[in-house]
C-alpha cells in the first residue's frame, strides 16, 4: 500500500476534525431497500503464518499451477473443511487441541 502524500494527510485530518452534523450527506443516495444486501460478502478471515511440511510431490503439484500456491493450498483446505463440516454429525466437534486423534487416511 502506498504512503499518503502530505496533501492527503491534511485532507484526512480536516475531515476527522469535522463534527458529524457539519458533514454534507446530500449528494449520497439514501438506500431504502436492503433486501439485496449480502451479509459477510467482503469478510475475509485473518491469515496466520504457519510452517507446514508437505510431501514433495504435493508441493510440486501446487506450484505447478503457477504463482499463488499458498493461496491455492488454503482454498483446498477450506473446501475440505467445509465438506467435513457438512457431513459431520450434529453436535459433533473437532478434537480438542493437544489431544492426539488417530484417523485412517484415505488412500488415493
């Protein structure tokens, strides 16, 4: 993200110093119908840096599609998570952190 210029900083400071009642909203159209609004459309969960060990062939496959392999891996994991949540039993929660759970791996 680019740094703000001195002029931009002055403009922001001037707006921030204004009282709410001094702001002119007359040129902004009033939205009366919110029926088409989408809740959470622009929400993106925060990212967290992690270290993960992947099989060399899996990493090569992810990188084979070009730039953005970490984003692609995140997308695949998110899809797997959504699928697992969708087929989980009602009321069933993932294992608590720190507890070791043995699960059978699906063979490819």
